[in-house]
C-alpha cells in the first residue's frame, strides 16, 4: 500500500480551519436558541376622570303633522275646477276645489231683490237705522191723526160755547180716535215689515254663504296631502274633497318608559335623529304629556313640537330621541379612542406596570369626545388611547 506524505504545516492549517468552522457553527446554534426581546407599543395612556354629566332618556316615536284637516264641501254641486295636486303648498284661504255656482248665484240675486223691495217700502237708505215715524205710511197716518186732534179740539171749544150740538162733538171725537188707531196700526205694520226685512237680509247672508261655499278653501297654511275629487265629479254637502296638513311646525310623538315619567315635563328640550338624515340632529320642545300611561305598554306618551321651516322633515318618519334629565350626576369618563367594541362587547386596556390589562366594560352617555364607563373601571386608572387595535391582554408597552 502506498502512503501519502502530508507536510506538517498544511496539516496544521487544515485542523485550524476545521476547528474554526466548528466554533462558528456552535455560535450560530446558540444565537438561534436565545429568545428575541418582544417589541413595545406606544399607547399614549390617559387617566379616567370623574365629572358630573347630563343624563338622557332615550325614546322612540313618529313624526306627525301639527294639524290635519279633512276638508269637505259645504254645499252640493259639480266640480268645475281643482287647481291643486298632492304635495301642493297652500296658504290659508287658497282655493282647493270650485263648484258650479249658477244656481246659488240666482238664489243670491233673488234674496237681494226681496230685501231691497222691503228697504224701499220702509224708506231705508244704506247705513240708516230704522225709525217707524220715518216710514211714509206712518207719516200719512200721523198727519191724519194730528188733523183729527185739531178738529176735535176746535169742536170741543165750540161745544163749550153751545155753538155745535153734542152729536157733532161725538162724531169728531170718534174720528180722532179712529185716526189714532190708524196711526198705531201704521207703526205696527212698519215694525212688522222691518222684521220681514231682517228675515230677508238673513236669506241674503245665507245665499252669499252658499255662493262662497262653492269654492272650497284651505283652512290654514300647509300642504295638500290628498285631493279626492276631480273635475266633473258631483259632490254633496259633507263630501270630503281634500286633506290638508300643516308641516311647520311638526309634532314628534314619543313613548317614554314608566320609570322615567317623573323626569319628563312640559318645556323640556328634545333632540332626535331620523334615518333619512343620518347623523343630523333636530331639536324640539315638549308641549304635551299624557295624563295616563298606555296600559298595554306601561309607557307614557309625550309630544314635542319641532320647527320645520324648510320642510325637510316629513310626517311619518321614525325618530330616535333623547330627553335631557334635569339633574346632573357624576360619571367616569375616558376618551372615545380608548374604547374598543367588538361583537357588541366594549373593552378598554388598563396600564398595569410595563404591560396592559384587558377590561370588559359597560358604557353609558357620550359627552363630547369622551364616553362614560358605568362598570369595569375606576376614576384615576390609566387607559390606552393609541394603537388600541394592536393590544391584547398582557401586551408590553412603552
């Protein structure tokens, strides 16, 4: 067998290289075995504070029109004009429906003619009052009575002088009495005619009303919710022709749980939201508190008036409202950024030394950029307000 010769210097070099490689391998293994230090998270901690806060009663309800009128015809007739449509804004007295007025116009003219005839018979002029002695028939009767009285006085003086006979005296006396009775009858007749004139004037007023009733008008400022007749329809007295609603202001009808009825009073402010304008707050004032609870719900019904100058709110919208309670009570508040909500559960992370501790909490009122914690946290405890989504129970913090 042939043996190879290796120079001592080369052998030493090879052994040194092998030793170095083994040392490096051992060092890498130890480096891999050493645990790396966990990174810390900046949480910007803030202390929970205690301060008096306003409490609110939460209620739900529905927006309603301030006024709603089912407008009906007050006389019979055929519709000849209907100038409004559903949604048309109207002012008080605006025309909704017009009926044919031929018959009522004729009745008015007849009534006015009868009244004018009686006024002429009584000698009345526009603006003058009734005086029976100013009636021509009464004036004639009075003149006859005056003449008869004068004749009777002359005959009486002649009878005293024995110039005329007793029979002639009795005749003159009878004539004077008859003239007086005619005068009284004329005055009574004039009074009766004046009463007839009053009745005629009443018929004129009714006829004028009948003419006015041929135009159905809006009872107040609002909008037309429904128009129920069309041109050509025949309506009778009492037929509903339109529905008018007043939408400024509106009313919001709310249901309050019975445990809060002592905290609700007329004049309290109400704030509410509707789904149609998400995030927008509307304000109202309580104007009505029901005197009794609804037995089926054990709840109190209240109503608040809501200004609606631009008409953005509509009757029928569902409202979620808050009613501020009169007294303020203390509460523990933390920044809203400190509260993390997941699957309906609220939690905060409380500073505990060099790490955080997870706390399940119950929230209450929202006050500006802070949230009330009603359960699970005490005033003075510090909570994380930054990088909250990256935290877990026991996370190291800086």
